[in-house]
C-alpha cells in the first residue's frame, strides 16, 4: 500500500507540472498572437483552455481520492492541501491566457496603437516566475520560492509603467482610448499571472517549513527577533 501511495504522489507531481507547462504555453501563445496579430492563434488559446480545465478536474479527483484512501498525516496532508491550491492557481492562469486572447481579438479590429516593448518583457518575467514556482514545488526549494515572492514587486512596477504610458496616449488622442484600455487589461492579466505564481511560491514555503508568509509577511521575516521580556 505504501508503494502505491508513493506512486500516487509522484503522479500528482507530474500532473501539476504538466498543467503548469500547459498554462505557461497558453500565456506565451496568447501574447504571441497579440504581437503577430494572429487571429487563429488567439482562437486556439481559447480552445486549449478546455484541456487545462479537464486536467484541473483530474488533479482534484486524485487529491480527494488520496485523502480518502490513505488518510495522510502531517507533511503528506499538507502536500495534498497545497497541491489542491496550486491546481486552482494554475487553472486561473489558464483563464488569464484566455482573457489576453480575447483582448487581442478586440485589438485586431483597429490598427496597432504603438510598438509593444514592455508587455513582451512583462510576459518573459511572469513566465519565468511561473516555471520557477513549480520547480520550487517539485524540488521543495524555499530559497527559490522566496526569490519569486520578491520579484512580484518588479512585475507590479512594470505593470504600472505600462499603465502610465498608455494613459498618456489616451489623454493625447481620444481615438486611442479603446486600444489603450485593452492593452492595459493585457498588462493587468499578466500581473495576475505573477500573483498566482507568487501564491504557488508562498505555498511551497508553507509546505516545507510550515510557515505562512502570505499578505506581505516577508518583511516581518526579515526583522530581527524581539528580545524576550524581562
């Protein structure tokens, strides 16, 4: 029975990695469709979301079955609980890819507003965060997980930069408003991907150390411990 349980844990890890790979690819394809103004590619991203949704259900079922069959304790129970949360974050990332594809289709109705520079850079950053967050989960690497949490600020700053630039376009020409808003939404969808990657990284830290660092608790971890009261 123990061997079978170990196999289930391995298969669960593999399914989560597969789902992360699909989600990362969907984000990449969605942005590529925007850059190339490729309607067929955007439509394919929207269709491929069904594959991610089905895999989410498979992972959920496996986790629930493992809880029922093996009645895991301590670290194994925490692993399954974190797998369920990570599964949800990965599915949401797939949804963000669909949202980007939908914005792209809207943008294709008009000429390009401007050359896209920051959005491809933002895409590379969030894709790296996503891949590394899953690597941290598989390897139980809390140092890598913490580095991902800290990089979320870089994503937020770049997203804000995109917003400020596009706001200037809207103020200068009202005809740019629809395109600028759609590009702002693309940037915000990428920022949400980074948030989900950060969630995964935080879950890795909780899984390995049993320490909760959500809601900006990283700053608290860096503070020196208070001396004991006399």
